[in-house]
C-alpha cells in the first residue's frame, strides 16, 4: 500500500470517528433535555395520534444500557403499548415492496415500523446482557420480550425472537446466571418454551461444531490470539451447558390438561401434539383417549428434541472441569429422559478409556447402560481392575465408585479367577491406603468372599498342598485348563513366595488363584483401632455364613480421618486406660512378644546352683525327657 493511500485511509477513519463522536454527543444532549415527565408526554402523544410517529425513534434512543433505569422503564411502557397491537400486522423482516399486492406506501410504512421493532428487540437483549443494569430492570425487560415472543407471530410462538435471545446469551462473555435462572423460574415451566429452547440449542450446537475450524483460519490470517479464541469458546460452552442443564425434561403424563403452554395457540398445540385435537362434542371416554394420545405424542417429540440437544452439546469440545461435571450428572439428569440412551455408548466408552478420575465418574453412566439398556462392553472388568490404585481412595467421587464396584462384583456368574483377582488386588492396597480406605476394602473383600465361595481357599493357605484343588495338577505343575495356564509349567509354590503380580493390569494373568489374602492378617494389628476391630468382627462373620448378611459398602465408602475420629470420640469406653501399672513391670518386653526365644546371660555361681537344682527337679519329675535351660526372670 502506498503512503498516499495509507494517509487517505487514516484521514477517513479519523473523520468517521469524529462524526460518530459528534452523533453520540448530540444524542446525549437531547437525552439530557428530557426527564420522566417529558418521556411520558412523548409516549402519550405517540399512542394518541399517528402524526406523532416521530416520537418513536426518540423513545427508542432511551432504551439502552447507558440510560437511567427510570428513563428505560418509562420509554419501554410506551413502546410496549404501541407495538403490541401492531405486531400481528407487521411484515417479515425479509419482505420486499415488490412482493406486496396492495398499497406500497402503506407497506413501506409497516416495513419501517418493523425495522424499529427489530431495533427495540436488539436494545432489550443488550439490556438483559449488560452487567451494569439493575436486576429489577432486567426482569421487566425479559417479561416484555417474552410478551413479544407470544404475540409477534400472528398469535403463535415467535421462535426467531426467542432464538436471538438464546444465541446472545450463549455467546455472551459476561455472567448470564441471573438471566438463565430467571428464564428457568418463570418460563421453562411452559412446554412450548422448553420445546423451542431445545430447537435453538440444536441449531447453536451445529453452528459451534465447525466454529473452531473457522476460528483457526481467521487466526492464521489476522494474527488473532489463539488463547483468547479458546477462552471465548470455553465460555460459550459453559453458557450453553448452564442453559441446557436448567431446562427440565418432560415427564410422562396421560393428560394434556397438565401441560401448560406460553403462546396458547392452536397451531403450536397441533405442532407439539401431532395434529390431534380434542373435540368438546365427543363423548367423555373418546375425549380422554384423544388426550392420552396427544400427551403421548408430545412426550415423544419432547424426548426427541431433548436427545438431539444433548447429543449436539456432547459433541462440542468440553473443558476438563465441565467434562467431569457433565459425567457426574449424566446418569441421573440425562439418560432416563433420552429417547434412545444407547446413543451415548460411544461418548461413555471413550470417557471410560481415558483413565483416572474421568473413568471413575463415567462408570456410573456406563453401569446404567449395561444393567438397564443391554449395552455390551467386553473389556469392562479389565478397565475396572486397572482403576484400583491408591489414589482412588482420595478421589472426590470415591463413594459412588466403591458402591458401583461392589455392585459390579455381585453377580454369581463371575469367574473365580476374576473374583480372586479383585479380592487380591484390594487386599494388596491395604498396605498403602489410609484407615478409611482400609475399612471400605475390608467390607468389599468380605462381600466378595461371601458371594464367591470358590475363592475361600485364599483366606488361609500355608503351603502348596491346597493348591492342587485349584491350579496345580499332578507333578506340581499348572493344569492345562486353568485360567493361569499361559504362565507355563512352574513348580509348586514355596513358603513365603507370593505369585500374585500386582503390576499386571489383566486380571486373568495376575496369578491371584495361586496366592493368598495374607495382607488381611496385617490389619488385625492395625494402628487404627476401628480398622482392627472391624476386620476382627468380619472374620468371625465368615465362620457363621448362614447367620450373617453382606456389609453395606455405602456406610464406609465416604469415610475419612475426620469421620473415624468423630466415631471414636463418640464411643463409650468401658475401661479407661490408666496412667500407671497395676503390677510393677520387671522387663521391658513381655514374654509373649518373643515366643520361643531364649536370652543368653552371663553365668554366676548362684545361677549355676539354681540351674542344677532345676535340672535335678526336672529329671526327677520327667524321666527320659529332654532337658531345656530355663529362662531367667529379672529380679
């Protein structure tokens, strides 16, 4: 670009900026001349005669976020009264004069009014999204806008105006929580408002799917900051989620009288109910049948729109925190109301394969699809087995995970090697988890042992003799039909050797059936008294299986140090520990701490004589028996 052209462009920009500043200054001076009384007079004149139509642009100039609230309210009252009766007669925003068959001058006048009405709608939306505007003013503006939505389309629901509102809310960079909460409390109870809300969200989701690609192209051309584009996209997705999560789904109903509509138009009712009308002249049973049919079709259509809106939203690039929040609420707030919940299987399986806390949260929805809707997921237990790591006991959603884990291991058709692998993996975690985790692990292992008696051999296995019943065949090698046959021919296990591979993520190859639950014995001497007491009580329960029931894992799944400490403080102690000994101790350690040990000491004549006497006494009492040196007690 030449220097002359650059100078011309700069001069033009300065001239346009100066003109714009002068216009704003002129408008400000005009606004300063009018008070509430003058605005009321302008509105009265506009409503009384068409000769004062020039008051319309002047009143519109006061409907803006920069105007005082009382000025906006006074102008809005007059404009609402002026436009409301004219809205059914106004032409479309895209209508042309050559398409008019009547008086073109009248059509041009109506088109001008339509442009002013569109300007009013735009100003109302700006006020709703302006953070500096008063909340009371926003509520009045929203009521006015929804009144226009009701009557602006010849008495039918004006979806175009409503879509403009939702699109502005979704793309707003300012907080929109108050506005969405206001919509939810006052208008989302109407069935047609919910219906067109889902339609608008479907359109917005389709638009946003390809938005990241277009934004990347624009950024590469004009050098826009990509981080800014990413933050804007995250804000848009958050706004969209806040709207869709606040729209209540339609519950099944057999009576259309319970369905309340905002527009109250027969055509809108036909659109929702599939053209079924109720005839007052028909007998009462037939009318009731028509109502049931209409309600069924309305419910079906609402479920379809609800499903499309959520599927479109889940295709968007969700931020990590929002991704977790969606997964937490999906199994309760979304899946029961979808037309076909199996459509979420790809989304949930991908989430379950991510690992970590995302897999833990996705487990709830995936479990619902598997148990209630017949979803088949072959690698489900392998993924579940891989989630058993020490960090899971400190996760935020661990309570729900442990309850689902207990439910997943409840089936009596579970293979023995799988039940053994989970029991052994959980018992190994006893060595590295906090006391609250030890409680829930003990409860889970107790339930597994009760449901699967075939793995009771893991409770107490001292040598390789018992293994012949499970994995070891003749000659001390693994049987060919064993689940661990791929481990090859190995000799019978020796004392002190644990063949369980804790690093193996495949439960079939973990070698749990050749191991034992020796880790459980360690918590019988746990430093936390509730853990040792609980383990001891459950050990007694397994001996009388017919008289006991399974443990409710939910009672321990959300435990922590605080809950354990609170339970210990509230316990009534029968015997209070004393600060002195009932008998004076003579040794540092008791004999029970070193069973079978013999401590050597330096012999003296007194000790020799004492030993001789004890040996003589022992020989006289037990002839032909081995003589053992007696342990010397401290004085």
